[in-house]
């Protein structure tokens, strides 16, 4: 087992990883930018190394700075968390060159799944259903229009390097194609330094349901059931839950099997997520694979009593998995608490937290790195906490969530708490009756 793990991340996920390491008797090294000096992950780690100024590219995205910190502290493994370098093949490969174990996918696996257009081809070959669309990247507007007419509008143009819902445009007719093409290319070029686009049939009113999988170094993989992430705003997740209210045992078996097929096709090592779109007839289509731990992993942990970070570390150190699949026993919901103003278009609201009281009690888990007096830097993501509530049934989990949200006090900045409180009362949400379109019609005013 590893003796010392460096956590190449910040915020709640850095703290989340430190907690598991402590329980496993593994020493930890935090890295931080000068904007994060006062963050809890710095305080809770055994050692901490400053890796640069606030901009991510000079700190959390700087491979040389992070590797130097690992060398300096003699860390034998690096956990990348999510975002930043977690799906960076070069980083995974540099770690390998330095003899430091990257707790995540191999460079080869990241490469094969990171490019979304080629990931689809790999999955198709493995027998996983995919959304009909272009084979690989589109060369021109003309080719796109011909293809769109072939599969039928609406279609969606997507950035092959995409992430976080950026670089996507839905197109309904020929006349709009060129504009959508230009703006998607521009957005993805600016965000990812890669403006390659591919095209898919736009599935109307789908659910976003993803399967958590874990694979070991010996080619074995199992699934840990699903998460429903259909409550999104501009393709970004706001609320996640497990199991999905739309799931049936039969669909879970089919999707689970497909996910395992996909994972074994690339001999997947570590924790990963296969994202699917599911239409109202319960047809499901592969969308992408995330080769890292996800923000919403706690809902899975809660319903099957399983520490995903611990299993990631064990698998990375060479421990084999049992190979059995896991099925839900409970119901868990996660609300992302962002420092954003839900009354003003979810505008980021950085600043100082003047008062902070975290909810508690049975069935309540709060993953956060903030506290009263904490200054939220404007350089990073606006998520400041995750509130996860678990109960025997979905109805009870919603009641626990309402109660916990009403106890949560965060003052000094605007947060998404009022939005979540309203959502928990929504009759369609309560009935489990929602798709990725839900937020388009959800009315939220003061
Ligand atoms: P990202 O990596 O940027 O998050 P995804 O491929 O995971 O992009 O897609 C994000 C969201 O966009 C999905 O959850 C879904 O709501 C929507 N989406 C993506 N592809 C399609 C499609 N073919 N049809 C309908 N909605 C889609």
C-alpha cells in the first residue's frame, strides 16, 4: 500500500480524499495556490506545498510544479480528484515516468476516452449502443448538413474535447446550421484549444443516467448501479440522485452490462463513469466516459455503503476487485451548493462567508472545504459544498433534504440553497417526473 499520497486538487474533493487516506493510515500532501492558503485541505493534510499563484494554469494545472512537490515530499502516488489534471493523459504519463502512481486511468485509457468522437467509435465496436451521428469529426458545414438530413433534425453539434456542457449547439434546420457550427467551434476552441466538432441526433427530452464502474489491474470490472443527473442547467448538473426514479431492475441490468462491456473493452483500471442518455422508451445511448472520480460520487457511496476513494486507492495499489456488481439498498440525493445567485441567472457570487452553520442529524452528509470567515476565491469553480441526504425511500430522502437545506446557514454570499428548497417542493420533481429539459420550464422567482 502507498505510504504517502499527494492530492493534486483543491476544495471539497481534496478534503474528501484526505479523509479516506487518514482512515487508511496513508500520509497526505496537499498542494495549494496562494489563493487557497486558508483552505481546509491545507490544514487537514500532513504536509502542504504551495504550487503557485491563483490562476489554475500556474498552479493546479502546472505539471512541473505538482511533480516537484511530489518529489520534494517523497509522495509515492498522486490522486488528481476531478477537473484540473484528472483526465490529462500527459500528466498520467509524466507520473508514470517519475515512478509515481497516478490514481486514475492510464494515459492510453484517457486518450481513448478523452476524445469524445473516438470514444464513441470504441464503444460502438464493443457493442455499446451509441447515439446515431457522424463517424468521428465533421470536416465541413456541408458534410454536416447532409448528415443531419440523413439522420433527421434536430441534431446536436458537440465539441470532441468538450466538458462542462461547453461547445454544444442544438440545430433544428438547415438554415441554422452554419451559425451553430461557427459558434460551437469558437467556444470549444477558446475553452479547450481544440475546435473539432462531431454531430449527434438530438435526443428530445432524455434523462441523463450514468453507471459507476470500477475496474482492477487484472481486466476485471463491475458496476455500482446508476445515478440520475437529469436536473441540469445549461448542461451542467445541479442535483444528482441514486437510484434513478426512472430505473427498472431490467434496465439497470442492461445498462450495467453495457457499461461493463465498455470498460473491459479498454481494460479500464480505476473508478470511471459511463454516461448515457435514456429516452422515454427506455432506449439508452452511450454519451461519454469520465475516467475519474465524479462530483456526484457520494450518492453512490451512500446507497451501497462503499468508499469509492478507498477502492480507487486499493485498485491503484494492485488489489483485485471481487467482480460482483452492487445494487441500491437506499435512496440518496445530492444538492450542489454553489456560491451563485439563483435569483440572478445563477451569477457567481464570490466573497467572504461571514456566517456558516452546517446541517446535521440522521441521513445528512456535508462535503465542504469552507467555514465562517472563508474567502471564496473568484479563480475557481463556484461550488462550495455538497449536501447529500440518504434515507430508505426517495420520498424520505426528499424530506431529509428539505429539513437539512432549511438548517443550512451560509451568509455573506449568495448561494443556490433557496433554489434547492424550491425544487424539493416541486410536484414534478417529487413525482420523479423530469428530464434534462426540466430547468427550461422551472420557474424560480423571489
Ligand atoms: P459534457 O462533457 O460537456 O458534460 P456531455 O456529452 O456529457 O457533455 O453532455 C452534457 C449534457 O448535454 C447531457 O447531460 C445532455 O443533457 C445534453 N446532451 C448531450 N448530447 C445530447 C444529445 N445527443 N441529445 C440530447 N441531449 C444531449
